[in-house]
């Protein structure tokens, strides 16, 4: 009887050691990882110095996709990628690199404002299917809608399809 008890205790000890040495499950991915967003609007300062909300130019698609260690997307004409970091509602983008295709119909200024805003990003908030990124001291913002939601709604209404590049 003592031999069985000794064997069971030894086996339990061995299993405890194995469990302690087993690799830990990775932390669940952050709330932004593997999400895609389409820019709806941003605010800008007009010629009079007043802040106004501006929608994305008709016919352009401005996107933001978060991967494990990079953000990618479209600026309306060119594509981009950047490194990003998030921590407790704070967000920063670094080393933003874009393609350099010449754009027409006022897309270039919109695209440059978008890239500048990403580089100046400080905070983010997700509320339902909306993402808001604040920059320049929190006074300015980019407003996005989850791209999958956009695609679903547009396919139901027969309007423009959003095609995101990975």
C-alpha cells in the first residue's frame, strides 16, 4: 500500500513539474490586431482657422489594417505600411512608408493629411464598429468604420464594394 502511495505521489510531482515547464499559451491578440477599417471622415482646419469635419473624397477608399506588428492600408491612391504600438488606449505609428504613384482629382492632399495624422496619432478608441484615432493633442481625429461591416452593408444595398489589400 505504501508503495502505491509513494508511486502516486511521485507521479503527481512529476506531472506538476511537467505542467510548470510547459509553454504558456500566448496572450490573446490586442483588440486591433487582424482588424480592417475604412476612413469615413477626419477633421481639418479650414482657411479661417476653424476646425471642421471632412468626409473622404467620393470615389476614394482610405483604409487601415492592423497586423501583428505592422499596419497597412490605402491612402486613396497609394498604399502604405508602418510599424505601430498600442498601450492602454495610446497608439503610435513609426516608419510609415508609401508607394509614390501620382494621384489626380485632389487625392494627394487628402492622402498626405491622412499619413500626417497617422504619424501624429496619440490615442485610439473603439466603440462598436467605429474606431477613432486622435492626434495633435487630441483635438483632431480620424473616424473609421470596421471594413467588414462596410463590405456587408454595401453588398446588401448594391453600392460600391470595398476591396482591401493585405
